């Protein structure tokens, strides 16, 4: 129970900090974009802690357990996306909106805004749901709590914490979470290698394919893992919300440099830990390999730090991805179409209510998927093909037209849903990402070229 009490103490500290920060939330701008005053060092911490969640600790680790170092293709798309985002961050901050659907309406029209909000809610509540599952797995492993009960406990904590103070508390606690995560994982690695009796023993125990570039994967498989993560990140609403929260354009750009370095290091470290863990625990559920390794192969003190790191990344990702769809609903549906003159007080109250409702929706989605990796790929694909082509078109292609933007979002979302609902990945032998991305890009490019050129006012804010 030592691990359980260490985790509980850590969560209590987070709640206390969130309550303290919550006192400074007075307006929509405070709750949604932290008053637009975050410096680069805080942005680096919150971007890193948000992205490295159970998608890395559970899904990526599970893939590394099965495939070894070729699983880095799952992360490679992220690294490419981060380079592109360096050139977007400053312009996004200068644009100074609140949400990605804000961008979509300015560049395209109100229908793009509504569709963008729908896609975000569907994808982000799915991402939140597998953070809940990851929390349940952690509590089951360290305290013997039933997984379903652990999921409920995690959901209650995440929803309650997000309700407290919105972005202003999420961002600053993410810095702490990011530091703990990095320290915990780095400390764990040498102890874990020692428990496995050295690197040579690890290599001898595992298949040769674990140490090859592709291993058992085909190039199509590798791209099928890389594309969803790349496309998600290029249009990721929580990331843009943090760029909008930066104190200036320079802080937004500088934060991406630190984010690139931290992401490459930590995602690679997660894969190495999973490979080492496979050599020690070859017969366990692959998605729990890092949890199992931390619990059973490390000294208790080191295990407590590492488990606190794992809880940190789960909580940071869950609260961030829960805040985004809440913001989208309030800003892009309620305030835009239902009550444009809503007071700041009413906006804050309804924002907190929407966090609770969306958290419950995320909880319900758990019964539709069997593994975290399966949920992650679905959510990444839904958002990546539904939103990202239209967002990239907004920032990089003056010729993109309103009709094309709407069609790209609708087709990407529609094909993803059809492919997943009818299980066409299995029957057609083609991952969802390929037909969905093809449909979205085709609509964006072809309809833009067949439509009259957009007015200068539509693209000018994104280029000048």
C-alpha cells in the first residue's frame, strides 16, 4: 500500500494547488487561456506534460512490448509535426483567439466552426476516456483496487480538478508534473536495466526484430502508426489553446523548441523502458509493462517517484483534453449561437458544468474499446483527418476556400466513423487513417481549385 499512499498524497497536493490557483480565475480569458500571460518555461512544461500521457505510458509502451524499437514509428509522426508547429506557433499567438474552431470560422465559415467543435468533442472525450482507464490500471496494480472502481476514482478526480480553475491551474501544475515525470523515468531506467541483468542479457532474451528499424512492421504499418499521431498534433486544440495563452509570440515559438527536445527524449525513454520490461516480464499484458516494471523491479523509493511520474502524466493529459472540448462547446456553440451576451460569471458557471457533462460522456465511451492503443488510434484519426487538413490549409494555403474547408472536415469525420462502426479496417485490410485522410485532402484540394478564389479578408490574418 506504500505506492497507493504516495499516489494519494501527490493527488491531494495537486487538488490543493488547483484550489489555490482557482481563486484568481475571474473571467473567460482566465479560465480558457490563463489570461494570455504564460511565459515560455511554463508553456514548455504544460505542452510536454499534456502530450506525454497514457497514450505514451500505456499505448506506446504496449506497442514497444510487442514490437520493440520499431514502435518508435508511433512517435515519429509527432516529431515531424513539432518541426512544422515551430512555424505556426508565433502566428497562432498573434491571431489571439481562444479555440481552433475560432480559426476555422475566420478562415472558412460558421459551418466549419460547428463541425470542428463536433469533431473535437468526439475525439477529445475518447482521449479522456482512456486516461480514465489508465488511472484504473495504475490503482489496480499498486493497491489491488478493482479496475472499474479505479476508473471511477480517476474520473472523479480529473473532473473535479479541471472544474476548479481551468487553464490557469492546469498549466502551472503541468510544469510540476513534467519535472516529476522526467526525473522519475530517468531514475527508473538504470535500476530497471540492472534488474534485467544488463543490456546484453536484455538483447539476448528478445527477438532480433525488436532492435531493427521496421522489425515485423511493413512500411504501410509504420505509416499507419505515424500518421494519426502526426495529424492529431498538427491540429491539436489544446496545443493551440496554449499558444493563445502565451504572453507573446516569442514565448510561443521558444516553447516549441523545448517541447521538441523534451518529447523526443521522453518518448524514446518510454520505449526503452518497455523493451527492458519485456525482457523481465515476458508474459504480462503489454500495456501494463511500465507499471509492472515500476512496481516489481525497482526499489520502493524509486518506484514511488516513478509511479508519481506516471500519475502526473495521466492527470495532466486528462485535465487538458477535458478542458478543450468544454471550451469549444462554451465558446463555439453556447456563446457563438445561443447566448452571445452571456456574462463572465455565467460563462464560468456553465463552463464548469460542461466539464462535468463531458467527463461523464468520456466515461461512457470506455465500453466501446478493448485497449488503450485502439482508443488512441481512433481518437487521433478522428481529429487528425477531421480538423488538421483544414487547419493547415488555413495557415499555409491562401487558395483554400470555405466550401472546401467544410467538406474536408465533414468527409474526414464521416469516413472515420463509417470505417470504425462497420469494422472496415478488418474486412478491407486498410487502416482507417488512409481512406479518411484521402477523403479529407481530396475535398480540401479539389473543391478549393474548383471554387472561386476566397476573399483576401479570409486568408490575410493568417499570412500578414
